[in-house]
């Protein structure tokens, strides 16, 4: 925690700084000039069962079953996975592998729904006074609504709130610093009251007393709307931060607002802070007040190749192809890119049949001359520009060399996982080296190695536990036999002592008779 003087600086609205950062062209005017529109219902939806960080939920519907809008398609189960819900009413047509939004075009389990056009809703019930409801029940409502961080990380919100530690400030992130994207901007302009209502619920759940709402200074309309709505929420203060990318990164924004630094591999809660995106706050209000699960979100559809750029309420599970058709995407050539996310942290989709998911905040359709295509990677000239702009104070060049050499121990020592993959290093690289690509690949490989190691360790523990169980059962069995034999001997001794026949004598007599019969039979055969 900080000193009293430092807390006074925070209260006074002091804005600190963070190292590095860049100022790419913003290009937000393409999409932020019109109100959020609603995407019409599609004929079919593809809902991945896993749309958040962590385990997937367990499927609780079957092929051929009719579902209603907002009905759970998965439940937490033993994995405690976050549920997903039907985006509209219709019939389950398939459950199985399907391509998802990933740069590799990888497949995962998806649930396909043929919409019936009725959009009938599953029965939901909201809470009028959440302060009268137990915290555990509120957290369960947030979890059951399937809410994950809508800023891009996709971490389950209820799980984040469940951490019981002292919180100095709840931070509501409305910075949205990446070029082109304006989903949060328009949401703040049009739904400031609902966002702050959700923020107040988050404040209550976090047991925090104060909140900060952060917005970049290139969003004057959003600032005005939130400032007006904040009059009804005295526990929150507005902070306007300078436009610099990536000021919306969790660690960078914390440093801007409080001067505190999240430790390597640490979490904001470790230094008394909790951060949530404005979209997440909006979803929290809808879940608690209206009982509505997370089945839609605002998506920026932008770029010079779109006839109707803007922001749209898109049902989760809508295919990218359907969204682009409604927005008027005009493909100029087969090589034209479709980017999910912004130009800095987004990735090019291999095709457009993949679905929109909870963390999809933008679909970028640049013209062929608007964003230069990736050039041939050239050798590093050791200019140091990447280090100068890194907001995490890492050594991007060193990380790339280690990643190419698959030196995972070295990468860990160089704090690879502190990289937020903002792309600032690749943006300034004169050699066109796709640095973030190397980092993402190395992180995935390290995680896979850790998973395989954990699986091997679990297998070893299971084998050893089985061997111990078999040995224990063997010893228990032998002990039962020993006790049974002793009991028989004791019973026989008591029987003889009481004047009865010794069972052993009867056994010996039976053996003798059997031998006599065998001998007689043998003699008869010889005769």
C-alpha cells in the first residue's frame, strides 16, 4: 500500500506516467460518429463452449433440443468453467468441433443453433436492491451470467471478484487506446448511467470504498457523458489520461492513475487495486438488475473496405461473415485481410466463418493501401528502438533471440510473461520483425510444456497412489486371512476343551478314508 502523501496525490487527481509507448494514427473517426446499431438476427449461430481464460463448462443441451434466448448451453460442473448461453431461440443442430477465432484456424467444441426467428427469451429475474442480497449469491449471479472481462483478457469476473483482499480503489477502464476501436467510447456516450450502476455493484462486491473512472483525452463526448452521470455516484472520480498507446493496458493504466507498479507475475490486487472494463461494468448491471446473461456485446466494425463502419450490438455466436455482410464489407482482392481486434493487438483471420465471442471488440477491414501488408522479415540491426518503446521495460530483441533458440529458461529469466503483447516493439522495428509473433509462440510452448509436465506429474502421482492402494489392500487381505485362521484355531480349541470332537480329527479321518478308497480302486484296477 502507499503512504498517506501518495494517497493524497491520487485523491488530488495526479497523473503519473509509464515508460515507453507510441502514438500511432488513431483512425477512430471512421466508426465513432454514429450511434450503436443493432445487428439483425442471423439464421444460424456458432457458440464455442470456451470463450474465457480457464476451463470450459460442461454441455447441458443435446442435438435436436429447442433452446430459448439466454438459456444456458453449458454449466460450471466440476471444472468450474464459465457458462455460455443461447444468443436467440432455435434448435441445436450440432455439437462438436468447429473453427474458432484464432490465427491458426484451430478448432474447438462449438454448439450450432438454427434460429427460429422468434427470439423467445428464457425466463430471467433481476434484483432491485442488491445490497440486501448475500455477496455469495451476487457472485453466483455474475458467474451464472457468463461474464468475463470484455476488455480482451476474458478472465471470469466472478473469480476475479472472489479474491478476498483489501482494495484501495476499483478502477473502471474506459481508455480504449488501440487505434480504430471505438466500442467503449460509444458505450460510454450512450449508456453512462448503466456503466456506473454496474461499477457501483462491482464496488460493493469488492468491498472497496472508492473508484476511479479512466478515459483517454481523445474522447471528449464520452468524458462529458460520464462526468454528468458521475454526479449520482460520489464514490467515483473521473480521471482523464493523455493519449498514448498502450495506456489502456492494465499495468500501464494503474501506473498512470496511482504511480504504483504491479510486480512481475503479480496481480493488481497484490497492491490493493482492482480493474474492470466499462463493457464488463455494463454487463454486470444487466445481469444483476435485469437477470440478463452475456449474449451480446458492442463490436466496432471499421476500415476503409466497409461501406457502413460503426459500432454494432452483435449476438455472441454470430459468424464474422454475417457481421461483415450487414456492415457492407467489400473485398478488394483475395489477399485482403480481415483482422479480429485492432491493428496493434489483433490477428488476421484465416476465414470469416468463425464466430464472434465475448472478447471480440473489433473487426478491422482495411483497404489494400490503408494498412501496409507485412513485409519480409530482415535481420535485426540492433537499433534499440524496440526497447525504447516497451511499456513493460523488457528487452524485446533479447526475448526474440531466446524465443528463436527455444531457450525457455532464459525467457523466464527475462520475464517473458510480463509482455502484454501490445505490439509497440514490432510497430517501430525498421527490420519488420514480427516480434510479438515470436513471444506468443514461445508463451504457448512454455504453457504446453508446463501442462505436459503437470500431466506427467499427475500420472506419476496416480500410479504411485495405485501401487500404494494395491499394497495396502494386499496387506489388509493377508491380515484378514491371519485373523480368520487364528479365529478358527481358537474355535477348534474351545470345542475340544468343551468335550467335542476336534474338527482336525474329522478332517484327518476324511483324508484317510479318501486314501483308502483310492487304494482300493487302484487294487481293483490291477486285478
